């Protein structure tokens, strides 16, 4: 969930993944393990056959899907990016379920490049985010704007 707070001298973009969504994704990641269980453990296949290759491929696909869901649950990021327009500073705070809260502070002069990134979704309207690169190599991708002008407005204020 993205939350944008904008005042005269501060813009704050907060993006969070709730604990409920993390648990849901983790549980969804466990479901694909039923395929390898049904094919190999429950049936107790012990000898090789050509049919077994088909079941191995299905099981590998299920495991790949499972790891995607579990990875999203564990490594999905919570972040807050604060643009202080008065002091021309950027504070980026971010954490995942396994990484502690980290904070990076920059000045507007530390920005090497910023651009509006467009996201085309199959199941919904386009969204836009702000991508900011810094001299030390750190990159921030923040915001979930519904229109390009809205994202460009934030970009203009910080550059």
C-alpha cells in the first residue's frame, strides 16, 4: 500500500506490505509443494521411468512458483522516502521481514539521475513511479502514481 503525504516543504512516500499479506503470500507459497509430495513421497517412486520425467518437470515448476511466493513474503520491502524541500535532503528508510530498518540520507546534489518509470499491468491501469539514482550507486524506486504528470510533479520539485 502506498501513501503520499505532501506539504509545502515536505513530500513523504510510504510503501508498506502488511503482515497479513506476508502471511498470505507465505501460505500460498506452501501450496505448490503438494505436487512434489503427491508425485514422489506419497507414491514412493523408487525406480526411473520416462513418465517420471514429466512429473519431475511439473514438480520443478511448482517449486519455482513456491519460491517466488515465499520470496515475496520474506523480501517484500517496507519503505519510506522523505523529500525535505526546505533543507533539500532525501531520507530513505527501508526494511524487509529479514533485514532490520536501514536509513540513508542524501542531499539533492547527490542525485545523479531521476526519471519517471512507467508500469504496464495486465490486470489494471498503468501506474508510474519515481526512480532516483545517487552518486554512491544506491537507487530508490518509490511511489505508485496513477498519472505521469503527478509523478513528474514530484520529480520537478526535487531536481
